[in-house]
C-alpha cells in the first residue's frame, strides 16, 4: 500500500506500492539504464583523477582528455564560447554530413544549447515580432507537445494550428497546411512552420514525398521552416526510414536548396541516449539571411553558453565508439538493447490495446510515444463536463488516483473536438511497461462499467 500524506494516520492509503509515471519522455525515470561510455567519459571529465584509474578503458580516457583540452583552463567548470565548444560543433557538423549522405554541414551554422527546447525558444525569440494583424504566427501541428505551445505563448507568438489526420496514421497533409495559413492570415502574420519528425505524440514518420511537399509549400508561402528531429534514431521500420529535412531540401536542388530557411533541432534527451537531465542539444541554421545571424549572435552574447556536460554527452552521441575501440562492444550492445526494448514495447502496447474495448491506436512508426484514442461512454463525457474537465483529463485523474499510473491527457496536447486520447511514453523498461499495462487494463474496464 502507498500512503500519501505526512503519516499513515494523516494520509490516504492507496492500493498500490509505487507510482508509474510515463507521462513524459524520460527514459531513465521509466527504468532504462544510462549508457556506460557516456557516464564514464563524463565522470572522468568532472573528476580528472579517474584518468589514472586503470579500470577505465583507454578510449574513455582519450575522449575525456580531448574534451577537457577544448575547455578553458582544461576544466569543464569553465565558460565556453556562447555558440558552443568548437570541437563539439565540428563533431556535430561531421555527424550531420554523414547522416545526410554527404550534404555538407558547417560548424559556423551550428549552435549548442541546453536541450532542444532552449534552442526552439532561441529561434522563436528571433522570429517573433509585431502586434495585432502583424503579430508573428507559427503554424504548429495538432496534437503537439505542450511545452512548445507554452513557449509560443510566453514569447508572444500566435498559434496557427494544423490538424494531423488520425485516420491516415496521423499523416501531415499539405492541404491542411494551406487551410491553416489562410485562416491564420485573418488575425496574424504567419512566418514559420513547425514540424516534428518523427512525431511527438503520434509516432508518425514522414515520408520523403511528404517532406518534399512541405518544402515546396514553405517556399511558396515564404515561411521559415522549423524541423524538430529529436526522435530521429527511434524509427521502428514499417517501410519508412527517417530522412532529414535538410537532406531532402538539398537533394531537391535550386531554388529550394538556396532559398528555404531552415532550423533543424536535435538533442541527447530523446532516443537511445535518454539523457534528459544532462541538457544537451543543438540547432543547425540553414540559408538564414545575414540579418538573422547577426541578431542571433547579439542575442547569444548576452548569455554564457550552454551546459558543458550536455555538450560532452552530445559529442558522444554524434561520435560514439567505433569498431576496434575498447568500449565499442559494450556500447553497441547497450544501444541495441535500448532500441530492441523500445521496439518490443511498441508491439506490446499495440497488441494489448487492440484487445481492450474502447481503445484504438494508430501504428507507431517512430518516436517514443503511443497516442491511443479513447472511445468513452457518453455518461463519462457528461460527468467530466459537470466537473468542468475534459473527459480524458477525468480519465487520467482517476487512473492516477486509483492505480497510481500517470499519463498525459490528449486535451493538454491538442486534439479534434469530440475526440479523447492519452499519451504514454514507451521508452521504459519491460517491467515498468507490464506494470503499466496491467493497471491500465484493470482500471479501464472498471471505468467503462461504471459509466455504461
């Protein structure tokens, strides 16, 4: 039993021993273990005396020495260049070039950040301007993760929503983008389009054909393209591989490759790294005009650069141990285990949900979430309305109170009126997932019975 409160006499006794929180994409919270090489290098950088410890592999020591040499005073406690450690930026540039089949990247166009959310805020801050009909509008997908919507509100941007098509596997449709921009121009000035690929929360992976259509659309509408690609290493197969917006843009050639302005984001928080707390990310700026870059440099000069430990983790993500290195075998095994666990979790959730009445779930092609739809009894919807709640929020609140499972209601992420969803993170240990599914199934059947 779990007791919530100061003491058993004061608290409320709950029929479970432990909370299961899969409401956010935090792999380590969900029971996944960190990658050994990452933690060894960071430990050696923080406490250099470990470099004299014979238990550390040689490549760990070499990487730590190299990274510390790139820091002022040879210490990770010093400030870095406001755009990031040059050595780390070069490693990110090389990674992007390899990923994109030789499409060149330049360290000068890469800015380190304390997580991708900080980079998104940075770019939004440079784009947002005006008031009333001249106020900057950002065209964003619905559903989308709530932190981005909150960032827009904080910076004074107007949200211009476009709805992903659930019936087509949460596909992005350019016709929907056109309708959204037309509607947005009635009350603001749409300046940017935000896309997430693979998607959070829906798990959709965009095909090359769709990406080409989006690029043609932003070129036609003269929109700044913001491509959030933090889930790029979590594609589950199914016929669609991840391809970056930058690669497609340059393979399309002129005029697109010369004129479309693009910001591409990546992070160590998501995917197989799962290092949410280390706060490491980057943005690559492509085809931005000189005035934008000048404004970016001025804005950055007011700060003190991004977290050094996050930059170290980012360097390892983009330049991991290679065949023949002492740490390569363990690193490869740990990454494979994480990716295999995610794939198994995706299959397991879809298998279980399809057998529970009142659930439908589109295929998860990538990312780390499932976003199933709840088909709730009308009495449940009416009860939620009486309480001043969205029906899926009532569902999630009851699930937390009765079974100790914390999920994200679809109403906080955006959804079509009259529909209800929940989001659950799949980057968890198998044990955590099985506990979650057992409690969810038990609660769901009880909830349906109560309101039938």
